[in-house]
C-alpha cells in the first residue's frame, strides 16, 4: 500500500497499472482488494493534481497566442 506521495506522475501511473493487473488477475483476497482500491484512489487523485498543474502552466504559456503570432503574415503587428 502506498503510504507516501509518488516520486512522479509516471511512477504513479506505473503503480496504477500494477494495481489494475493485480485486481484483474482475480488472485487478490478481499482485504487486499480493498487496500489496492484505496491506494489506487490516492494515486488517481495525485495524477489528477499533476495534470491540473501542468494544464495550468500550459495556459500560462499562452501557446494559442504564440501560434497565432507565428501564423500571422509577416509585417502584421499583433
């Protein structure tokens, strides 16, 4: 069971994949299944937070504006 924050988004996704594989195997007993589901929930929340943070940072970069400037004909002042 995960007791601390994952070191990265990628590590969290890898652990989620391992949990899914274990649950899909049908070999996990009831208590283990519960523990894995609790751990998965925490990992999913962590991943969502990471994705939200990156999304916010991408919006701050204003990539849409940069693309519009690059697509504008030369000599047009934006």
